[in-house]
C-alpha cells in the first residue's frame, strides 16, 4: 500500500483541465486519466455512480491518502438560495433516485420500503466539510432532473441544495476503505426545465480553479 497526502477525483477530463490549469494528464494502465502532484494525485473518474465506484475502488486498493477530494460542477435546485458560480462543500449526499414513484405521484426512497442502500439503514453518506466554504446537502442521481416536476420531487424529498451524479457513491466507497473524504462543487446551472437552467459553466470553473490555486497548488 502506497501512502500519499491527498487525492483529487474529478468526473471529466474537461473539468480536470479547467480546475487544474497547466497540469498534464495521461492515461494509466487501467485507462484512467491522472496527474502527479508533489504529495498526491489527480484522477479523472468518468461520469456517474458506476464510474466513480470503479475508479475510487481501484485507486484505494493501491493507495491510502490522508484525505481524498471529489470536485466538479453541479446543478442547484431553484428552491434554494444558491446561484451560479457558488462554491459549496457537501456534508450530506443522498442516493436520491434509488426509490419508487407510485401511481399517485408519491416518491419513496428504498429505505422507506425496507431496502436501504447503506448497512446502517440510511440513504445518505457524510463528508468532512471543507474550511471556509458554505456547507450544503446534495442529491446524487443517475436520472437527472430535466423538468421542474422531477427537480421538485428530488429536492422536497431530501431538502438537498444541489444535484450531482457521483457524490454519494464516492462517499460510500470512501467509507468502505476507511478513507477520509471531502466533496466540493461549484454551481454551473439550475436543475429543472431545460429552458431555465441558466448555465454559466465558466463561472463555476473559475470558482473551482481559484479554490485550487489558494488551497492546493
């Protein structure tokens, strides 16, 4: 087992290149893009719960880190107070689309049906909070909320502030490996109807890269 200070997981190569400008990424023997740091590594996991589970499990089987970060962009629910460009630290991340929508339009998480995702009966994972960043709760989904109807179902169910595609799975794997983890996101758009998502991906990337310049490089 190799011990390093820190690891940074980013869902896509585009995000990684924007968040860590000037760093050169190359593929390892498992097909994951990565970059060396002085006392750590950056990995590109791929999008979604399956890819982050594979990448994190693979890396944690070979390395142990003082702390592991997941960083990337996210959508914010319109019912909250966040705006595009806001940088947030996820404290609670829910497996929000592991559930059932019945014929009456009622949505139940599978824990409410007697089949919790987590061994402790919960449907969320807990992350350490990054210093100096607003703490929020998040929904991890594979089925993105491209309508206000679905966004309202997700957000009202968990009272989450943002939506992402990897966080809860990453936190789950970190817990299994006894790995301390932090989850940082920047808001790039709003969840819900496609015509009112108000994308500002450049502003989100600026927030993430500024954090890296101050706290990482």
